[in-house]
C-alpha cells in the first residue's frame, strides 16, 4: 500500500501527526508512507522511521496557488498512491491529492471539502477532545471509531529516533562542553510573547541551575533572538561560561539533535515543546493563557505547570510587558522544585 499524507503547517502539529504514521504502520506494516510538508516542518520527518519519503510543499501556508497545486498533483500521479490523509482542515490542502487522482482521500470536513474528499469525517469536538486523537482516528473506519474511547489503547505517541552518532557529530560542531549535565531552555513561542514565561524568570532559573552544577543551552528561532540575548545578559558574569545561547543560531534539525543530549528540557507552549516530548526527555512545560487540554505535550516524562485553568483569550495587551500575568506569577523556585522532582522520579 502506498499512502500520501498532507501534513500540518506548524511544527507542533506536524510533530503530533507522527502518531498517525505510527498507527498506520501497525495496521499496515508494509505500507510506504510519504508525507508532504512545508519547508520549515520538513526536517522533523528525517527522524520518523515510519516515513518512507518526505515531499516538499512548495507553497507557503495560506497561499492558494491553484495552478501550482494542479501541477503538483499531476506530478504525483505516477506514484499511484492508494490513499491520502489530509491533516489540515483547509480546502486548498485537499487539492493536491484530488489532482493526483488518489482513489481514497480521507480527512475531517474542515472547510466544507465536499468532492475533494471522498472519505469525509464530520468532527464532534467533544468526542475527540485532543488533536492527536483526531489524527489517529483517521486511520480507522469512521463507523468503528466514533469517539476517543473507541481508539486502541495505549495511543502511540510521537517518538523521534536520533542516533548517538548524530548527537556526537553535531555536539562537536557546536563545541559542546560535556563536563556538566545539560538543561535545555526553549524560551520562545511562534504566537508571540504572550505565551512566554518572562525572560527574567528564565535567567533566575538558569543562575540557580548553574550554581547546582548544570549547564544551560538556549534554543529557539530567529524570532526569539532578543529573548535569548536578554536571558544570557542577565546572568552573573561567571555563570556565562556555563550558558550557551543558540537562539536563532541553529537550523531546526540541529536544535533537535542537540536537545536530544539534554538531561531535561524547560519550554513554553511551542513547537519545540512538542519536539522535546517526542524526544522523551524529562520536560517541564510552562502554560499561561493557552490550554494544554487540546494539544498537550505527548510524553509521560512531562510535568505541566499552569497557574490558571480554562481557556483565556490570547491578547498582546494583557500586560505592559506583553507577558501574561499568570506566567509572571509563576516563580522560578516553583519550576526548579518541579524539575528536581521530575529528574529524581525519572532516575528511579
């Protein structure tokens, strides 16, 4: 069986979609699964053993590009896919499998995708409260899986497979000092600062961990460059020797490999948080106005910390500093204690 998947356009969603690929490989062990991804998500597929081939979606998120989608679909006809899974909910995301003449095209109804999908599911959000459940449900006949309780348990969570040789190679390239155990910080978020734990709290926590014998490495995209600089600049001068600021200085695949050498990871609600969970590292996930009820980190090695409950509208004007008050109130000592407890538990 040959399967085409049109993957999500965001790093965290793409990471969670691996649960579908793992489920499909259990159901159809000989299946070849090709995944189409936008450029910034494509590196994730390199360490998903279930993926046979990654295909580049050449159009940016939000771009219709009808003629380009027609050409891309026609170019895939020779591959003769048996079925396609369309994980994004947009109408345009279903066009490539349609023009590729894939016989079975499966997905949630989304933007009224009548015609382009021929195995269309109507989503009851209460029946599948988690995004990962919605992805996995597509692997099954819609009449046999009507709600999350019908899914085989346990769910197959995302798991990246990065070799020790890859970790050693990239660590050497970045001159990693391995004399201290490393704690990784992921202080940014794609949506913006409102989802971020304040940089000065990260600085305080980094200082405490360095004093306890750890080294700190900061990861993030170019958008997060300023926050990385602020965290590093706030450290005592002697502690700077044990903090490496790589925010905006690595490609995504390099950050993933380096994070795999961490003893633990501390992250905001972000794409890197979902990567950390898939690396199955001890993870402290810090939440503010966004809720972990829909897209939590998928790992049993995770401790979620959130001072509020329910959904809160995310606005950039919640505070003068653009940090959400609930994240301002989350003190470094509380995160440190949670981290030490998590590390002690995972060592047992």
